[in-house]
C-alpha cells in the first residue's frame, strides 16, 4: 500500500464530487484547514515546493482559489503569494491511495 493521501470532496457550487490524490490532496486539505488565514508555499515548504502547480490543478477541477501577493522581509526581501480556498467544499473521505 502506498503512503499517498487521497481525498474525496464535494464542491458546493457545482454539486460535483472529485477525488484527488498526492500533493493535490495534501494542498486541498491544507487550504481547507487554513481557512481565512490562507497559506503560502513557505508555510508548507516541507512538502509543497510546487504549491502554485498544485493550486493550478485544483482550479482545473472548478475550485475557486485566490492568490494575494504580500511582502516579506528577511535576508532576501520580496513578495510571495498567499492562497485562499474560496469554494465551499465538503470533505467526504480522506485516506491512503491504493498502490
């Protein structure tokens, strides 16, 4: 059996159900749990180095996910994106994907 996560959810806006696996499932669950605070790639950098790509794939399923730019300091100051799940969803099932 694989350690890959799977997640089944219902999109309230469309009434459709989808199953996602792997990084897309982890991203959706992280966005869902983050709520109004949203999340950045830095906050999930231990597993989501390509957060924008996972968001892109979730948007292709009809999910509304906004991104707002915000400033950050540190040794190399600049801007980064914070993502917010705007679609209302119901998580039906989470588990491990079959090998």
